C-alpha cells in the first residue's frame, strides 16, 4: 500500500540554501558531514530537510518561504537596515527557487489547475517527481511599496505573514505588543484585492485581532500550535483558534520542541529532558479538533530546519521523512482514515481549491 502524500505548509527552504549554504539536492548524510566542526550555528550537522528526504517521506507538496527582516539600528534581532535591502535578499531567494525549477527539483504551484495536475502526478505512488511549492513570505518587511507586492504576486507569491518575531514594518510579531501599523492595514487591503492568503502565524494578540477585523480574504496559519498546552504568545489561544475555525482556516502543526512542550528553555533544554516524541503533536491536534468539532482545521506546518535541527525536534524525528509516522499515531487515537488523510494533506488542499476556484 502506498504511503500517503504529505503537504507541509511551512518550510524555509531558500533560507537554508542561501543563508546556511546547504545544497538541498544532497543527501542528509552528506549535508551533515559537510557541516561537522562548524560552530556558527548550534544546528550545524543536525539538519532534517533535503530533497531526497522529502521524497522518501512523500512530502511532495509544501509552502516554501522567502524571509528577510528589516530592523532599526538598535533592534535586538538581526536583520537588514532597510526594507530595500530585505527586498533584494528575498529576490535572491526567489532566484534559488527558479534554479531548482530549472533543474527539475521543484515546481511552483500558482493556481488550482497546477495544484490538481501536481496531485495527479504524485498519485502514482512514486517519489521521483518534482516537489511542488507554493511561495509564501514570512514577515512582510521586504514589501517596500504596493508595487513590490504586485510584482511579488506576479512572481507567484500566494501567502503572506505580515510579521515575524518582534516589531515589524506592518505590525507586531511574536514577543512584541501592539496593533497593525497603518502600512500593515494598507498591506492587508492590497492582499485582499489580489487574493493573497493571510498567514496569521506570528501575529501578536493585538495585531492578530486587528488583522481579523480588517481582512476579509482567506486566512491560514502555516505553523502554530496551542497556547493551552504550551504557554507562550507564539501559540494560539483557544479564542484565536475558535476565530480561525470560524473563518475556515487550516492550522499547520509545528514540530519545533519549544512549541510542542511547556517549559522548554531555548538552547538549554534537550528532547530527552521531556521524553519528547512525535506523538506529542497529537495532543495539539486533539485540542484543536475538540474546539472545532471536526478534524478539518488541522494540517502539518513542520517548520523543520527553521533555525533549529535535531537538537530541538522529537527524539524519534531524525528526518522530515519521519512525519510519515503520524498516520499510525493518529489512527491509534481513533482518527478515521479520511481524517488522517485530511491532516496529512487533504485539509490544506481543500482550502486551496476553495480559495483558488
């Protein structure tokens, strides 16, 4: 029996390729060996994502990001000192995606017909196919002007998260406080006109509710878990989950340990300290399903290699291919075959078919 297709709604592929100099065509072993002895990042030689492992795990479709923060001179987070620099950086990331398309590793998905054709391609149960990607922007600091967003849309950008960590050009992100900025509300208006999906991930509480008030277009949450289980403003409160369910959102489950277990100390805790295994994500899935009353509001947005590696993933997750174990774990909890298929890929696919019809 063929293993199910997986749709991963959040992978920072270009960041890994361009910022960390990882050739994602290499095997996982080769990538890790190449980074032995490197000390610039704690996650060196601990990567989990590459094209061979995505294919082995049948992660045949993903949301792939561009990301570049713009910061003031005294901002506590790293980033570019102008939105123009941030824009230029995202254009380099876009060029990498284009090169991966040119060599047959990836295929950009911009509309429903391309989505359906790609799903048909992967339905043969084989793995030697291009990996489909939907282009997303994580943090919109690089959108210098409305003209830049129009150009990005023409280049295939289909989802935007207005903020990332801290204060941003368009609003307040994780660990910051405050509403959207006037530019942020203008951005949402233009996104709505273009049909771009709003990614609610990383919006702080006030900016989240501000966005829900001012945006009437499609909303998803690419990689967020439950605040009721992990007490951090990075996660969604139950009221936020209810609002997202009401809007037909799908919430992608993230596999970063700091978002899976309560009390994780960044750069100090280890997965063994919590006996953390992949099954823990099922608690977050259960919680959302109980609020929603169904399993259609949940998907996968792993965020694997999103600035961390196996030092901050479940003990039984050595590669993105290990996401396949979710099928059995969910079935053991009583989820139907239809629900499992929906969580692994069907819910995000149905969302896109609805949005893109």
